[in-house]
């Protein structure tokens, strides 16, 4: 098992930065995957770990915010029910629009 040291900074009231190290141990299989991903991305494994942790924390923050939002019950009109049925039938016929096409349509795509 290999240990990857991930440095991070903490900012305190005086705005002084303190660098601290955190040690994270990975099983060999996971370390191999991490090294492969880092190599493909052209980054150091520690950088990949920092990005993943930041992404996870951001996601968790949004998840808790969304979980606290009250659910608004709306009446489902006959028109909405009919539109949902038409959409499901369209999907069953294989008439879905590929995700990549939707992304391009909204200027988000490759």
C-alpha cells in the first residue's frame, strides 16, 4: 500500500495561510487506477485527489441544500399526463434525441 500526501491550506482570521499535509492510503488496485487517471489527464495523482475531494464536497453541499427545499405539490393536469404519455411512447419507438445533440443545441457540446 502506498501513501499519497495531499497538501492543503487553511486560512485563518488573520489571513495567514498554513500548509498542512494529510496522508491518504490506497489499496494497490485503487492506486493503480488513480495513477492511470492522473497519467491520462497529465496531472499528478495528488492533484486528481484534491479535485475529486473538492467535487465531492461541492456535490454534498448541493445535495443537502436540495434536500432541505420543501416539495411543492402540483396538480397534474390531463394535458400534462397526455404529454408524458406521448413522450414515453416516443422513447419506446426509439425516437429519443441523443444527449450530445441536446448539449450542442444549448451551446454546451463538443
